[in-house]
C-alpha cells in the first residue's frame, strides 16, 4: 500500500509540473532595453531605451512599427494605457509624461516633474479613468505619487514617509498592482514593505514583509494580486542573481501578512511575476534575467522552464502563451500542458 501511495503521489507531482516550453519565438530584435509592455489590439506595445516606442503584431509578427518619442536619448521603464492613449514616463529628471495617441501614434508631453530626484519606477492603470505612478522620494522621504484622474495628471498629496533608503525598482513596471478595492506598491532597498491604499478613501497603510532587504539592491521587484486577498511578490538581489533565499512571498489577507515560499528552492533573482488570468491565483509565471519559471500551486513550488537569459518583463497573452521582453528582444513563449 505504501508503495502504491508513493507512486500515486509521484504521479500527481509529475502532473502538477507536466507543463513545458513548446517553443520560444523571437518576434523583435533591436538595439533596445525593454522593461515595460502592454497588450492592445492583438499587438504587444513597448517602451524602452533610446526614446523608442512601438509595437509588434501577435497575429502577424511582421506587422511592426517603431517611433522615437524624443530626439533626446531618454529611457522609458513605464507604460500604461486608457481607452484612447498610451502613457510613458522617462526615468531620471525631469520626468516627462508622454501621451501617445493609439490611432496615429502622435505624442505630446502632458505633465512634468522637475524635481532633481524624480525617477518613476512604475505606472499602473486601475481603470481607464484612474492611474498611479510611483517615483523615488525627495529628500523629505514623503511617499511620492502622481495620479491620473479623468484625463489629467497631478501630484498626489500624502503625509506618509518612507524609511531612509527605501525606494523601488524600475525593473519591469510591475511593483504596483490593484483590484477594485486596493492599490498596492512594493518597496525595496533598506526596507522592503507593502504600501496599501484603499481606493475609495485613499487611506494608506504600510505592512512589513519577511522579504530579503537591507541593501540597496535587495527587496521586492514585482507584485501581482488576483483579488483583494491573494497576491504574490518576487525579487531578490540583482547583484547576486543566483541567490534564492527569501525572494518569493505570498499573502492571503490583502498584503497585511506575507509568507515566504520556496526559499532556497527557486531559480533566483526575479524581476516580474504575473498570475494567469482565470486561474484564481493558482498558475503563475515569473521572469528573471537568467530564467523563466512557473508555479501551478499558488507560488508554493516552482519549476524553471527555460534558461533563456536577458528577459525582464512578461505578460500572459492567453492560456498557453506568454510574451516576454528585455535586452534587445521580444519573444513569445508557448507553453505545453
């Protein structure tokens, strides 16, 4: 009986991780670094280095277009969209908020942050009328957000202060996540905490996490929430790519408490995490500079499914395809279950 049960459990484990990469097809090669993507109109849209912005068709990879948003060599690590436009903000000061028309790709600067410390790490649309973008703090360490409401940008007023040396990472435009009720922001560096905003009254709370932290290179790099309660965070230390201790955590109470998962048993430093739509949080893809990994049990265990290097950001296209982007390329990963 014990032998039969052992075989049964082994079979169940093998089925749980029976998925594999069927193929990885590169659909864009370019001299660019991409850390922010959006899906729209059967295309993957991107912003990146050297002021580049463009798209690649997902039905026909030959359908491509690229423009430069500025004659200056700006670097974009953010991208978001409402019904009619895309928005991208360059890192370093001055932070220029570009609005790009979806129909003709004409662009204009609609807002500026001239503070010397301006450095926008992520831009996230809650819906077509509301968005938040998070910048490194000024010398006063006050939480620094810009908010988009009904077509207009303004600075968000808050008296909440971050700790000294607490910031965020512009790694994949995914250190902000939201549901209808909450917005979450993941910080890193000297402290790696979760900032939670109630979207109804804009009340802000902050929660400590057991994530690796204390050094400027450590902390949460990416978060994703399935609903008001379940979420996942990934990251690590970009100076130690193979380090895999306390770099994945999940929450079941909306970010108030976090449980470390797969410590010492994952592929290491990770820049982006995305829950598969419709999976209720069970299926998750994670992307790092050195790997693509997959979990089928709410982030508790992980399997490295690709050793492909140089990807920073990803997004689910459908049930078995993920588009990934990074250093010089955009690719489509087809999973076989």
